[in-house]
């Protein structure tokens, strides 16, 4: 008799995990998701003008069929498609899996509330399962300048209708300058009627950089002489300068990032997060060319600006809006929109993940970026030991790994988990995936030949 696998979360990671389990194993899968599978934050709340920040050719749901999405969308591999369309694609992937393997698939349309020794607790009762895959997506956004009690502060720009409710004649402050801020700026200016300016503020004042229309072939830098984080940074910079287009080197680093991250010492990881993470993200997670052109036009017209620095204070005058003290002085804004990225755990944990941590079924991972796991992807409990039948996929691997939020990595994780669960026996631990080094290999090779591709 096959096993039963419960997948908690029906966004991108949950759909890819469910699809791979059904396609690659004979096991029964129970997807626990209160909303429609395939939506999630990234695709379920997007507007038509929000484009993917990856080329269509990289976005297939299936590791063994890289052209699946481009055929489905009838587009070229270099196209940047709407995120709403990709949400429909994920729902199509799920619907196809349900149609072809429906006798082995159940969907529980209730919220998961915790884990037990034999399954998952939900609002409607217990879902019995031999294995559980936690696929609940990113932690909640950080709130670096929160005024949750004020009507002109928007803590979550993805809540339906909150951006459309902002008057077009008041200046707006965006807290953060990443891809969420880009999306918000596009939404606020989409109807062409906004006259008041939009200001984005972040510590470094850096927007994401822009893709070229046609991708340069990835160029992996040689790292055999690198022994520290500083060595890696120097090598990447020199190779980027030599390559002509730095994007080729940044993209060539992608297959190496998880191994590099694991090989860094905790102090090196912390130094990367403090000094290099934001510049790296600006180069790594780039805007589609059309989006970059639109932002450049808004800046040229004086309708959008980006400032470096922090928010020193925020007060509420009687007449409404918010008085914000920035580096350059105090300025009034009719609305302040939080556009910060994911927060740190445990503070930013959703109710399900917070419950796992509180119950000792999971522990906060390195640097609070996600949950902790072993090299095979098994969730680590509070005592630091894996539970052989509990697995982690997607953004909550951040910290234990680095490159774990984009579709190519998540679909590979889904395939690896399907293979590990298919071969796992009760009370036995799955073997390490072949593409990650053992602890011995990490300590002996550091950034040597084992890290090249």
C-alpha cells in the first residue's frame, strides 16, 4: 500500500510539490489549502501590469520539461509574462495533476493549525499522513516603520483594494525599494491620473536592476582559489568586469549559491546579510525590461523618486496623513505603504509556522530567515533532530540555504522530495540529495572544485 503525503500550503511551492508527488510516485497526496490552489501571494494578488521578473523559458513547473510553460503560454523563452498568467498556469498544472491522478489526490479546504505524530491538525479535524511537506511560502513582511493603528498606513499592499483607495492627489511614501515597491508604484500610476509624487525610501536607496531583452549565456566564475567570503566577492567582481555583461556572471553563480552559502561560516553569512545581500538581490532579482523602462520614465517625469536612508519617526497630525522624518527632514505623506521584504522569524511567522515553533515541532533557522532543516530537507525540531517524515520546501528554507525562492529551485526541490519520500521507509531517514555536499566535503573543499559546474 502506498503512503499518504500531506502538503500544507497551495501556493507555488505547494502546487509543485503536489504535482511532483503525483507524477513521480504512487503515493496518495492530500493538499491542505483554504484558498484556490496555485494563487499564493506572488500570483494570486498580482495586477495585469505586474510581470514576472524571470524569463518565460525558466518558469516551467516540470524539471524534465523546460519548455512546458512557453508551450502553454504560446510565447518565446525570452518573454516576460504577466504574473496573473503564471498564476493561471500553476492552476492548470494542478488541474492536470488532479485530472490524471485524481484517484490519489484529496484537497482539504481548511487551514492547517499544527502537526501531530500521525498527520496534520486542521480547522476541520485531523488529516492522517505518513509524511508532511510544509510549503507555506514566505514569512510575513517586515514592518520597519509600522503604524498599524493609522488609516493612512498600509501594512500589506496586497490586500484587495488598499492601493486603489489611496487618493491620486496626495504624495505617497513607499517603505522599501525592492520588487514590491516597483509593483506598488506601477499600480498607483496605472490609470494615468496620479499627479502627486511617489517616494521610495530604503537604507541603500537601490532599485532592482533591469534584464536585457535577450539573455547572455551564463558564465560560472572559477572559485577554486577562493577560501573566504572576501575571496568570493573579489572573484565575482573581477569576472563580471571581464565578462562585459555582469548579468552573465550573476546568472552563472546561481547553481553555486546553495553550496557557497552552506560553506560560509556563520560570521561570513552574517556579514553577507549585513553588507552584500541587498546589492546582490538588486543584481540577481532584476526587473523585466518593460518594467524598468516604465520606472525610468516615471523618474524622468518627476513622479517617482528613490531616497537612501531610514525613517527616524512617524507621527499623525490631526488633519490626516502622516508626518515622516526622513534623512532630509520632515515631510507629509497622504499614505505610507509598507513594501519591505519578508521579516525575520519568529516575529514574522504566520499562525501555522508560529504554532510549529511554539510546540517544538520546528525551530527557527539560521539568522531567522526561515525554518531549520537538514541537508535532505527534513524539518528540524526544537532539539535539533530531524523528524523522518516532516519536510520543508520553498522560501522557508532560506537561511539553511540561500537560493530557494524562485521557480527553478523550488521545482528541483519538489522532485528531490518526491524521490526521497518515495524511497523512505517508516522511521527511516532519507538519504542526502546528490547535489548537496556532505559536511565532510564542505569542510575539506570550501570554495574549491566541488563548487564548480
